[in-house]
C-alpha cells in the first residue's frame, strides 16, 4: 500500500510525500526479506527522486533495485527499471546512456507486447534522437509509438505533439502547425492543462519561423 501511495503521489507531483512513503515501504519489505518488492519500491523511489531532481540518488536507488532482482524472471520489473534509468540519464543530460537503457527496455517489452512500456520507450527514444537531429530515426520511433497508443488519448496527444516537433525541425511548418493545434485541442478536452504551455511555445516557434 505504501508503494502504491508513493507512486500515486508521484503522479500528483507530491514528491516529498511519495519519497517518504517509498522509503517506509522499502523498510517493511527489508524486514520481511522480500527482495523483489524491495526492488519495486526502489524503482518507484528512483522515479520520485528523479522528478525531485535528485538525480544521483535516483540512479543509486534504481541501480540497487537491479542488484536485488534474480537473474531470471520478473521481466516486467526489469523493463521498468531500465526505463527508469533511461528517464534518469535523460534528465541528467546523458543522452547516450539514456538511449541504451530505453533500447534495452524495448527489447524486453517487445517479447511480451507490453503496449504501455513500448509506447514510452519509443516516445522518449524519438525525443532524444530528434534532439540529436537524427530525424529519420526519430520518425521511425514516433511511428512505433503511435502503434502502441491503443485507446489512450493522453498518449495520442503526446504523439501529436512529438510529430509536430519533428515536422517543425524539418521545416514543414504548415503540417507542424496543424498537428500542434490538434494536440492542443485534445489536451484541452482531457483537462491536461499542464501540457498546454509547451504546445503554445512550439506553436509560437512555428508561426515565427514559418512566416
């Protein structure tokens, strides 16, 4: 319960509360000797610390989670830990290490067709590759991310925004403008107001450079 509450608080941006709950959950599982659940708590703790910009502590937590996992089994947690390290290294600005962990997570997720994990790893790979102007590779991962949206409208909005960003980088301004407006409308319908500022900023860049 503590681990689940900590993850919920991460979604709510209540990082301090979530960090404390993850640590308390970890202590319980240490007393019980349950190493797999310790790893689960540590991975959640890593994400919380990353969101709280405590990057070195986040990396240490997820690395410790790997040490606790058995060599075989628990592939879903292995996948999530690699994605967690990908997020941490991306936030630290170490793009090559981030790409390595996202690609490793993809390899695991592909074996089981885990749509959510496949979506996020393709999404962030596309983002990182676009930042390196590797636009053809970024487009491939964007298309893969789209194929794993399933019925998740929030994920769909993310792919629209990412597609607009790529078209903007390719100077396809009309298409980029149309797509970012579609993303904006969808986010408004979903009540995802936290996504609107970046849409507005991208739209301003498109309009400015496309004139």
